[in-house]
């Protein structure tokens, strides 16, 4: 940039470099999505296509930013974990938050017709906010992800009960809220089963555990020979899992991916 007599204004730009040696979590969260989901007739308590759309947007973010080691999503939010030694964009908070949030938002719009269907036109612009949080250790990152997965279960269990009471039990939203006020997990499970024949444990894992996105190597067919034999090669691509990331015993997610956060 050429020097000029106006360059003194640059001294007002603050240094927002994030601390070194810490994992960076960028959490993207929908703004006003209760109104947005109503406007677009999202199915309650879970709209499978809306969740798949969030996953597609997240996968695109992982492709564009290889320093992201794992992402976790539920409802209208997604968290992206960058490894602790990343130097991308000088670890500037404003750069990381704005770019990852805008990347996610633009891909949400790009994939909308493909995932939601041409008959569900986008009626207004979706908006997401973003924030950066630092965690100094691998264990704290795992605790963070566990917190988000527990939150997924708590919210889904409540919403499943709430909408069952409203849609099938003919309760008003206020009556459903009052019936569920202060209730525990056992009460909610019993309510779903006794009144509506819903076994919460058999609901899709995606609803109960959210989405985990990691880069995995897999074999893909690149072409067919003249004799009809497929030619395969390995490709690393983002993969969505609906699994437990809280358990730590042998065979669990972290035991199978011990170097994911290294």
C-alpha cells in the first residue's frame, strides 16, 4: 500500500491476535431462526432437510479451511475447532470469525435449493453470528464438545415433548410449557411413551446427538475400465457422523480418533 498523509488512521486498528498454543473454537449461531423456521415451514420438532442443510454448509467450511479438525452442529448452530498451532490469518479473531461465519452462511444459501427442494423457496436472507473462544488443552475442547452434545439431547427431548403436546395432545404452547416446567428426563420419557407411544431412545441419533464432521479418507470410483471394472482411489473428504463424543472408553469416538486434535 502506498504511503499517504492519511495513513495515520491505521493506528486505530486494534491487534486482535488470539493467544498462541490454544485451540480456537469458532461457533456460528443462527440469528432470529425461530422466525426464520416459521416463515419457511420447518417441520417440528426436527426438520431433517434443515439439519442436512446445516451439515452441507459445515462440510464446505471444512473443505475451505483445512486447519479445522472437527466440527459439531445442532439445530441452528455449528462449532468449528481449529488446531492449537494454526497460524491461519495470523490468528486474528476478526478475520477468523468473519470469514468462517460468511463461508458458512454463503454455503447455507448455495445449498438451499439442492437440499430443501425447489418448492421451498428461500423467502428471506438467513443470518448467522459468530464468536471465537480459546481452550488451552485438548481435554477442555472435549469438554466443550461434550457440553454441546448434552445440550443437543436436552433441547431435543424438551422439544419432542413440547411439540407432541401441541400437535397431538391439542395443548396450547403455554399449556405445554407449564406441563413441562421443572420436569426431569424420566418424566419426559414417560410422557412421550404413555401419552403418544413414542420411545425416545429409538428416535434418530441425528436428533439426539447432533452432527460431528471430520475429514476422513475413503475410496471413491473415479472411472470405469472398458471391461467394466471400477477404478478407485482414496480421497479425503468431510464426513458427517451421528455418534457419541462423550464416552471415552475403548471403542468410543475419541479412542478411534486419538490424534484428531494433535
